[in-house]
C-alpha cells in the first residue's frame, strides 16, 4: 500500500471523521483486519476486508475498504484509499437487502 492515503468521510466531514474516532486500538484493528480478515469481497476496483469481532450487534464486524481507483487531479497514477468502520451483524435481514460485511458470503 505504498503511496497510499487514508480517506474517510466526505469533503465536509473527512478529517473530523478520522480525528473523532482515531486511537491506537482503531489503528490496530485496521492492521489486524487487513492481515487476518474473516471475509473478503471484491467489486470492480474495491476490496472489502471484514474481521469478525462480535462485540455487539452494531460492532459485529470491523470493515476496511480499499480501492485502487484513480483520483482526478491527484497527480498520481493510482491511489489506495482506505476507509475503516464498524459494521453491524444484520441478522434477520433478507440476503438481498444486506450490506457491507453481512452481504459477503
């Protein structure tokens, strides 16, 4: 993941989104998820890595999304963008309505 950046949130919320929840444990979860994932999904140039944590219904998975899509005007041929967040279990939701880690088989 050389020459990559961490991007999270939106143009209005990006930095505050990261700063609000960043901690050594959050950074450790990103690293652990990328190396020891339980589920992996790929769609176009997006990769989703999921680590089962099962801390609660809303913190059931830790999800890291990586993309190699080009960013217009960034000055690089490729960037790897990672966003990381908690993902819910979504038990009882029909398969066609699930999202994130719950959607990956």
